[in-house]
């Protein structure tokens, strides 16, 4: 193994002509991949689902091939250590790895033991361990968690503990696989800026695989885009956006898409760059206003204008006929046990959802979103108040695989009712398939069909269709499919409620947003209004333009080019 | 949902004690439960375990342990009453039963069952207190140098059991959420799915252990360093000031149990008629066992006399030569009832 001086001088990661195939796979998961990450670099790994991002990270930490097996050729060096000849344990001092689901990555009972485990395995003395644990906890702002047990932590806290366990050996390279996929916008932003701070202050190289590029592109020094098991692009963030615009538009960030649609260049890597570009941009047509002048004018026009009335208000005013209620909650209180005592998770929720409405249920981790949906489905008893779903509910929980217990789609959904449910989700062609062979999106639709089956009268859906965090780990193309499905369900008369952290997704599908905060409804209104009026629960386009009601790139481009006015 | 027996860290004596001290203390109670048959002694030992758990803040675990223990005890009493027909005091003649034959319920058989059931209940409560109060990570760390592979297995099991329980809860919820037109989930497919999920989880945990370096051979030199003093100083370890107390109580419990046996405190027979020793030895042993439950008691901090406001800040620190801003230390007013807080102004 090279000495410390050699390791510090070597690239944090050097991959050369790497080709890898999992043991039972038909094709290569990585095909002729070559790249180098310099010491102190923060690189973003972009790409659609199944493009090879996770496999590349596993190769860089030694799990591939030492743990997963398979056939491999080429070379991987981490800080000068040959990763193909050295096991993950030996590599642990040079590289830290944080998996997508932190719950699968904890092995100890208490936080302090979990963080100190790599040092203990390395044979460090108790005094060295104690100091390292204390320091890494301070660096990640989690000293208050050290005495807690891991099963009492929230998703965001668990993610930080996993990161601390990866950092405690002071590695030169940290690999993170979609670390923000389970986090709310606040915790996600905090994590990204924490990584940037570690990168800047400690000089730690970071390779970060992520689908929500708008969250981390501004913090990255470089972007590596993967497609079909190979590297399709490798360069600075601004060049990546230009490449994505031409080669793979679903990888564009919302701000970049806004600029593309409006014809403004250069494409921005973040909100700050976008605002700066708008200030310096030329008029979009000869003799017209510059984008920034137009924004100032629009903001002045918006001052004093009453907010857009919500759809329910329009109904009350007789503009639209009232649709039947499919979810009614009155003074709903729910308690759930915590380690020491019962805790009020929902505190007097009043909420009504009507047939055909598309509602995004948002809020921080632990705000009570899932609890509300589970109470509506009768999985949790109420302490006070009531929740009713007069025309039934089909609830899809966070893990669709929990619904799939048989080895043939047709066995899960037998008979005419099963066929009808499969037709609703567009899976009638997959009756004979094994659920495990379906793609992630198809498995989700199958699980939804299982929840729907038998609740439909003919082709009529149950009153409420509820989805709990359906976009975890999804790329933008698959999110687009889900938006279409939600639209189709609402068109057929179901009220659709989706609990989500993903503000961009909510802006795409929702007409109404209900924002929960610590068990109470803190905001309830039109999506365009809620998602453009805050700091964290606001889309990237809303943060760039700061115009009430403008949340999607299409809306923003229409405003800037006057096409929508 | 969190298991009622899950470990919860608290800064209380039993949780702060080293695993060996906690095991010695609770283990002594379990030894008494196995050695003695007298319901009086067993009841005192059970009460000690309950009191110890409550003082250690493990109310939920104690409640669950008592509930499970008493349920098991009741089952044992019923089975023993139906199966054993010995004893002089027949309470009911239930006639001829299939497999069991002639069933006579006797008071002696009920009391004998009660004694066995009480023993099981005491062990369950002690195990519940252990589970909720002793940090499994520290136990595994203590075992690792002695039996590395066993510790690895214990690590995997200790992590996978609660995870499997959580998975089972999620699968049960998903089964309840299936539409009436979908095939019923049924137990065999659910169990198969749970098993497959557990394998996946085990693979994840194994991968994490690989990443953490579990497969590494620990350097022998460092291992030795850990065991011996470094540069005249002992290696860093947070020692508990309560260890000695738990060791002493465990020793006292075991010594009293041995002495009690010698003095006939366990003189208890159920057949043909019930005989229970209630002499001074049995009563003294029971009292001592019950008192042993107070071992996790945390002494309340001594009451502090309120400090006058003008002395707040650095000036009232013990042994501080200077007051605030380098001014000479102002003498404290006399302590006692007369020293009530005053809104004094410095220099006034």
C-alpha cells in the first residue's frame, strides 16, 4: 500500500478502461469507463436511472467486484491504492461511501458506536476513537445525536450519521449515492452545503450521484454524465447544461430549461447565476425590454393584485360546480409513540379534498404527511376528530415492493377486476411477467393497480388515490410518466393526493398544495401561489424570477417572452 | 413502531455502568430465580427486577416484560393444574379428558405451577430490563476480542431483528391496503416476501460491515496497546462510578442466596401438601432481595443555597481568586435561611 505522502499526491480516484458485469446480468453495467477525480474536487455524477452511476460508486469503494462478484477489467485506483487488488475494508481509510438509503447502512445501536465502528475495526485506540467521533460530530453539527439510538433518528439525521461514519477515518474521497432523495428541501440543501464546506475546508474530494441536479449543480466543480453504462459527458457545470440541452433534455435543471425556452444565454448553473444572467441579458427582441426590466415591470404590476383565488373559492363563487368530497378531515388529532412518551403527530387537521383535485401534500420530514394518509386509509386510529373517505381510498405507501408478494403479475391481480386495474395503470400487456422483472416505474404502477383493484365500479376509480413519496430515486423522465398517470387518474374523477418533498414535481402535477408544519396545516392554496411564495418550498424558477404564480420553466419562459400575457 | 425492549440511552446508573457490572447485577437476580422455588423469595426477586427497571427509566420495557411474564406464568399454572393431579387438596374433578385422562385440579398443582411461572416471569422482567438498559454495542465490543465471529453474528442479528420487525409491519400494512379485487396476500407469500427481504437486508448490512473494515485483521500491536496502559496513563475510557455499587450488590445477593439456602429459606414443598418456610431466614432474604432492586437509585444532588444575583457570573465559582473583570472576590453572605436572594448592586 502506498505511503501517506504518495497517497496525498495521487488523484483521489483514477478509473481506466473499466468494464464490469454483475454475475447474472446479460449486459455490462459499466463499459470502458475512464475518469479521474483530482484531490479537493467536488464532482457531480448525473444520468438517468440504470445508467451505471451506483455501480461506478461501488467500484470506487471496492464493493465491486470484491463484494458483488462479477467480471471486471480495467483499473481503479483510490488515492494511489489499487481498488481491484484491495478489499473495501483496506480502502476504508481512503474512501467513504454513503448509500442511497441510510437505513440499510447502519449496523450499530447507538450513534456514537456507529460512527466509531470503522476506527474500531482499524484497531485505533479508544482515545483516538473518542476524539475522532467528537470531531466529526462537531463538523457535521450532530454532537447532540451521539447518545441517541439509530432507530430514533429521522431520515435527515440518519443521513448525517452515515456521512459521519464515512468521514471519521478522514478519507480523501467521499462517494454519495443520491443522498438527498429522502430529504425535504431544507435538509437536502443543508446536506449539499455541508458537503461543499467539507470540500472547501478539509479538501475532501467528493463524487456525488444525484437526480435532483438543481440542488447541487451550483456547488459542483465538474459534472460527469453517464448514459448506457458509459460516460457521455465530462466537463464544467455550464458546459454540461449546454450538452444536456442538446443530448438529454431531461437532465436539464429547471432554470436552464427556463433560459433555453426563453432563448437566453448562457445557461445558469444555479439561482444566483440565473439572476446575474438576467440582469446582464440583452432584450429578447429588438427594441424591447431586457428580461430584468420586464421582471421589474411585472413585479410592479403584481403589487396590490389580489392572489389567485383557489379552485374551491371559485366553486363557492359559483364559477365551477362543486365536486363531491373524497377526503374530509375535521379537527384530526393523532398520537404516535416515541421512545419516551406519546407524541402529537397531527394536531387538529381540517382538510377537504374533492373529486378530480390534484393535491401535493408537502412539509418537512416528520411534519405528519404520511401519518395523515395512513389515517385516511384506516391504518392509524385517531385520538380526536375524524377523517373520512366516503368513496374509498387506494393508498400507495413509500415502498411499492411491499405490495408485490407473488411471482406473476396475473396472480397478483386475477379476474376481470384485476384486468381493469391493470388497464388503468397501462400494464395490461404485462400479465405474465414476474413483478421483479419490471422496471421501477412499472413496479410502482403495478402496486397502485393492486391498491385500486376491486374498488372501481366498472371503470370508475375509488374517490381518493393517495401516493406517499412516489418519486424517491426517480429520474426526471420517469417523473414525467408519473405526472401523466396522476393527470389521467384525476381526469377519471379521483381526487389524487401525493405526499412529496419534490417541489419541482409538485409544480408539474399539482393544482393545490397543502403545506404541513409540525402536525398542522400552515398553508393551503393553489400550487402556483404556494410554490412561488417561500424560500425552501419554492421551485428553482420561482426563486430565479420571484414572480407570484410563476413556478415552472414553461410559465417562466412565457412571462419573459410575453407569450403568455 | 419501536420495540418496548429496545435499548434507550439514559444517563442513569444502570445505563452508565459497564456491561459486565450490569450483567452481574441482573444476572444475580436471575440466578436467585433459578436456584429458589419459594414463591416468597421469587416474588421479592421479581419485585426487585421491577423496581430496578423503573428506577432505570425503563417503564415501557418493565410493563411489557411483566405483561409477558405474567401471561406465561398464567399459562404454566393452567397447564400444570390440568396435567398434574398430585396433591391432597382437590379443588375440582373435571372427569376424563382425551389425552390427559382423569383430570383433578389440586391446590398443590396450582401453587407448584405458580412457582414455576413466577420463576419464568422474574427471568423475563430481568431480561426486559437488561435489553432496555444495557447498550448492546458495548456488550458486543466487550465480546469481540474473545469471540470475533460470534460477535459478528450477534451484530448482524441485533441489527436485523428490529429491521425485520419493521419490514413485517410494512408488509402487513401493504396487505391491508390491497384492493378487494387483488389476490389476498396470505401468510405463505407474505412470509416468503419477508424472508427474501431479510436476505436483501442481510446483504446490505454485510456490505456495510465490509466497508467499515469488519473483515480486517486487527493489528496485534494495537490490540495489545489497548489492553495495557499507554505512557503511564490508562487508555481513554468513560468509566462508571456506579460499577462498584452493582458488583457489590450482585455479590451481596449471591452471598445471601447461598446463606439462605443453608439456613432453609427455600424450604418449600408442594406435594403432597403445601409447606412454605416463613421463618426469619426467608423473610430476611426476601427483604434483602427486594432492597437490591434499589441499586439503580440515583442519589439526588445536594440542594444548593440560592446565590445572590450580585454574585452571579464568575465570582461565585469555587476556588476562583478573582471576581468579574478581575475585581477581588466578594465574600459570600452567610448560608442558611437568612441568605435569601437579594437584588444587590455590585459596589453598592
